[in-house]
C-alpha cells in the first residue's frame, strides 16, 4: 500500500459522516523526516505518560492507602478509576480525532492531563483523589487516538507506518517498568505527590511544543475549512449517549465485583449493580446498531473487517497480564515480605527490560512467521509464565522461578501487544485510524480494569478463608489461576477464529465498504458532481 493509495482512499466519506472538501486534490506536503521523528518522540512521551499514570501507582498505592486510610477495595479504584474512564471515553475520543483535526484533540488532552495531575498531588483525601483520577482518564483518552491518527498520516508508507506504530506501542511496554521504578523512587525519596507532579512536568511542555510543530495539514481534516454550522453538526454526530451508557455499565460492574468480598456476594449491594451493568451493556450494543453508522462510537461495520473481532478480544490480555503481575506482587513484596518500594521496583526490572530487545523486531517476526502464529506463540508464553507465578510466594524463589517467568511472559506479552496493534491498522482503512486506535486501547484498558478488579476480588475472597489472611499466598495463587484461565480462553479463540493476515482481502473489502458508505452522503455528492462534473468525487475508486 503506497501513500497514493492512502490519499485516494482518504477522500471518501469518513464513518463520522463528514465529507472532506476537495478544493485541493493534491495531497498535503510531506513533513521533513527530522520533524516527523521529533513529533513521533513527543507522541511516544504522551503514550509513556498514559501508562506511567498506572504503572507508577503500583509502587505508590501501598503508601497512599496507608496515609489516606483506604480500604483494600478503595485502593483498587486508584487503578480502576483511571482505566475505566480512559477506556470508555476512548471510543468517543476516537470519533473526535476522526471528525476534527487530531492535533487539537491531542494538545487539549495532554495539557488537561498535566493540570489534573498537578491537582492530584495536592489532594489529601480519598474521594477527591479518586475523582481526579477518574477525570484524568478522560484527559488521557484524548491523547492516544489522536496520536495514532497523526502517526498514520505522518507516516503513510506501509513499512514506515508499521515501524512508527511499533515504536509507539513499544513505549507502553517500556513505560510499564520505568514507571514502576520512577514511582518507587519518587515515593520513597520524595513523596507520592511527586508521582503526579512528574507527569505534569512532562505533559505540559509536550502540548506547548505540539501547538507550534504539528502541521495544520497533517490529516484530511485540514484540506477545507469547516463553518460553525458544520462543526455543530459534527458535534451532534458524536455518540455521547452510547459512551455514557458504556461508562456507567463498567463502573457499576466493577463496583459490584469489588464489593462482593466485603458485603457478601448475595447482597443487593452486589447483585443490583451487576444486573444493571449487564443490562446496560446489552443496551449499549443494541443502541450502536440503531443509530446511523456515522454516529456510532463503536461502528458495527468495524467488526466485518478481517480478524478485527478476535484481535480486539486478544487486546484484552496484555495490560491485564502486566497489571495483575505488578499489582499482586507489589503488595505481596511490600506488605508481607517487607521490601521497600524501591527494592520492590528493582525486582520488577526483568518484567519490563525483557521487552526492550524484542520491540524492534516484533513486527518483523510477524511478517516472517505470520501474525497468527506470532500472536498465538506470545499467548502460549503468557500461559507458561502465569503458571510459574503460582510458585512465587517464597522470596527465595525469585531468581529460579520468577525471573524466568517474567522474561518469558514479557517477551510473549510484547509480541501480542505490538502485533495486535499493527494487525488492526493493517486490516482497516486510514480514515478509521482514530476509531481503530480508540477501540484497541479501550480493549487494553477495559481488560486491565475489569480483570484486575475480578482478580483482586478472588484474592480477597480466598484470603478471608485462610488463617493468616493476606499474609498467605493462597489468595494470590487463586488470582493468578484466574489470569491463567483468561489467557487460555483468548488463546483458544485465536486458534479457532483468527485467520492469517493478508493485505489484499483487507484492501478489497475496504474499497467495497467505502463504496457502501458513500450512500451516507449520496445527495451531497450527486449535487456536487452535477455542479462541477468532477470524476474524482466518485467514491470507491481506488488505485489498489
């Protein structure tokens, strides 16, 4: 796929329902290589901060919980509050970056995140901190789809695009371990407030630089100026209702799951939120099929592209696996073995450093062996690693058991994470880049938020039945077996339903979908054709 193909295909109506003005048929001038690489660095730093806002807290949560007198269920919300709002709002922010210039979505998101983190550092009560964490997730969600949209258009060539997306995705894997170490250093030698202030120090300059450096014409939205009426019409097309329903459903679900161990699984406080959340999820998916395709936060047609459904299912695993390992081992090492935050974070180094040598070659490995084989191999490595986690209760088992399991699991998780990311973009059109990026990252965060809540709930249930409670490893073993079963189910689904990726079927299907989607604006296109007799307005014609 060449840049010409992308430019041609981008002239068709987007799923957001807007038709780019075609007063200028020539593609926008290409930014210099040095500028593109520097912008990629800024986007990667934003990705780093989004992951840092989670991984840094794994070291800080035990200290924050102690100082603010949080219960075990409240401490889980320090992680889940950010992940939930991040995951839910990603679907809407993906549409925003597809409808409006992604440059401004990225800048607003990264600046808002910086100022919210500044406020979090000064907050000394539980409710206020959890509220800020939830709002921070909304800000962080604006940055990722916009960054991916900008990357896709800044790097239109297939190989360089895959490399750029791989680097962007690999930053998240690296941020997992570096965030844990930095969070531990800041918590132990300064205070937990500096975990949030560090994010402010990084994010604010990123937004300022992007104001001046990101080209105005980096995406198709800049080819024509939109009127106020056009912008109002686009705003009406954003699926705020659908995203709100999904967010409420996920919050109620996790509230029910985390409350089960404290008030009892058969109580109304648990059953009512769970039942309502399941009903709201059903309403959300039904609602997405009833509104126009151009307005849906989760377009139903997305699932008809090759392998998208199974790839999204696989995307539920990587962050869940990393988060479970960090959260469960961090609390075990600090609260039971009595390691300091910095010592605990040092023991996590194999958990993240193992990703560094594999990141540059993950895409090449998939190109050589095939995406399906590579992803399934990565999932099998996760199964082996998770099985070994159950033997990690003794600190003397760290080197012979946990270090090999960390290395094996991290390599496998990196293969899965990067290649699912690349495969999704390779099998969907550039005009959907924001939405696809949102769906992928939303799946990552939802898998982690729901998974870690369920795992800790299982852990607490088992610990209540043991003599020494949290000081015994049995609760964590049960949580790790739940993680093992979750990965196994996804691996089986990948074996059965995933097809080997090829370019041509995806491109042909994309052309057909573009031709079909043109019916959304048939009248507008017809009148424009009659006026200008412009053959290039005929949608669905591609150089593929």
